[in-house]
């Protein structure tokens, strides 16, 4: 593995076409396009936990998807060194009619793990997710917390170099949140890198090394967790003492 | 990635039996409908229709599956980045396998109608492969556009329905040629005439009596569609997934 940052976004811009119709796939950028990300410059160091905060629709999830390679930026460059796993909100990418176990196998195979490797990891996944017998029930019967537990159990068992978590921990109960926190810190201890989007500021301040505050598709502030949270409240004109 | 194909099949285990049961029951219906009621003097007519249906539905199902392959897997696509051509490819491979299973139903029919088995029986799987190859080219061409406008899917459904009648499914190429007229002259423009007729000759064990220009045209059309379809898919897929 090379030195240097785990993730680097340089001047990344991404627009979503608003125009419908077949012609939307032809021609360049339109003035009506929605600018989701603009001028994003960000480096995530190896072994770092980076938090991302911002209002709904400020581009947090889109940025994570660019990091994961799901969207390729229209301008600029996104580079990740190592295997990236994205854990997105509420079991995206999982199939409701399959059981938890089948979903875990499917997810593993999509990420290029063999059947044997996944079978080895399965006990750990079941234990960490605390799903017990539920692992063989269809996913559609799961609560949102159970899905989050399964999701985190699967992706952390796959041991990615870079783990991107998009507002998943918020739905877990306090006990699970503590467990996830420990898991994330373990990962970072083992030279993993974590990027975490969340609205749980308490959790964020306790585990993040730095926090990014995003606003309107731009990076508004990057730095110490407390300062980033202050920047968030300041930019929204809300007094944190009153709102909490 | 073959693992994903296997994973998909595992969940359609009951479907396996149906792929043989359905055409077998259809064969009985066709037998009564055509041989007894309409008084057609060709006792194999029901078999011709059955083979036509199997080959045509391989084309139709593959086309519909590849066109919808990106939209159906939207949640997976939003989660992990891997070559997205996997989606149309897995749909095609699974349809080829299912059609091959369906075509097993012609084996007992060989005995029932006392047709001798010849090496030309390999024409049947060849025809199925050819039908699927034609479908995937067109399907990959249309799949990115289907992400933007799902009208594409509806249009494709119409093409599959109309093509059922415009192709020699309920009739045979020989019948059209015998009757003559305008459609007999231009019939070879329809690239599905060859695979269906090929499969029928394979069953009967007689050589294909089409001119070389028909073979050349059919193969050229298949290859050209493959090339165009893959090129369009590769260049438009990045923009298209933003619409999912």
C-alpha cells in the first residue's frame, strides 16, 4: 500500500441533470442542472475518522458516493487508495425478499469475496449484529435498527480499507451505538479509515478526528469537531443552547 | 462475478421446474389447437410453434431483462462501484440457461413424434445462444436510456409482443416463402427468422436451406449490435446512473 492520503478529492464538482428525456444523456452541462457538489477539495488521512455534517440536501451523501466511486465527478478528480465500502442509509443495496444471511452473502460476493470466505465470516456477522435466529428471516421483516446492525456487521466483517458510513448509526439503540463506536475505533486502530455522515453530534465529537461542515454543495469548514459544530450552528443562525 | 449469477439462481430454485413444465404444457395446448382443431396436415406443426416460442421468448426475455438491468439494480448500483456491464451480462446468461432448460422439453417430443436424433440437434442450443446474443446488443444500447425515461421499457415490451407475430413463431419461414408476396421477400430483414428456423431444422435433423446471405446478414447484425450496444453502454452508463 502506498503512503499518502486514503482519499483525495480535488476540485470535485457534480451536477444532477434536471432535464428529463432521452436527450439528457447527450450534450454537456445545462444551466438548469442541479449543482450537488462544487469545488470540493478534501484529503482524508489514513487511520483518520472524518465526520461530515450539514443540513439535509447539502451534498453529504453525494460526496460519499463520489468517494465510493458510485458517481464519477463531472469535474475534478476523486481518488481512493484501497478497498472502499459504503454503508448507506437503511439497507440500500439489500434485497427485501432475501434473508439476512443471503443478503450478507450477496453483498460479500458483489465486493468480490468468495463463498467460503463469507461462510467463515458469517458467525462473526451474526454475533455482532445480534440478529440470532432472525438472520434467516427475510430482510423486509427487519426493523430499521436491525438493518443497520446487519449492514454494519457485514461491512465491518469485510474489513475494508476505507469505510464510508452514511447516517446509519442514528437508528440503532444506545447499546448498539456504543458497540458501533468501538468497532469503528477498532477499525481505525488497524489503519482503517472511516468517513462518517451523521446528525448525532455527541457520537461525532467523541470519535471523529476532524469534522467537515457542508453547505449547499460546498465545504464550509473543516477542522476540530467542536469548531465544526459551532460553524454549523453559526451558519444556520441557530443558537445551540436554545435548540438542544 | 459468476457468483452473483449463482446467487440469483439460488433464489429461483422453484422456477427451475417451471421452465420445463410451462413449455411442456404449452406443447399439449398447441397440439390440440393446431393438429386437431385447425386440421393442419403437418403433424409436427405444434412442435414448430413450441420451438418458435422457446427461441422467441429467449430473445424477448433477454431483451427486457437487459433493458431493465440498470433500473432494477438501482439500489445495488448506488452502493458499490463495479463494472456495470455485469448487470446485462448476468441477465443474459441466466436467460440462456433457463431457455436451454426449456428446450429440454423437445427431447421427449423426438420420441413421441418418432423423429430420429441427428448431430444437428446442436442447432437448438446454438439458436438459443444466437437469439440471446441479438437481444443483449440491443438491450445494452437501450439500458442507459431506460434510466432516464422508463418509456423505453414500455416500448420494448411492445416490440417483443409485435415481434412475436412478425417473426416465424406461429408460422414457419418455409410457409412464408411458399406463400410468396412482399413479406416473403423482405422477411430476412428480421434477424430472428434465422435462429428460429435453425432450431426447427435442428430438431428435424435437416440442413438449413437458407442462402448464405441470410447467414451473413444475421451474424453481421448480431455483431454490429454488440459493438454499438457495448459502446453506447460504456459511454452513457456514468451519466445514466445519476437518473436512478
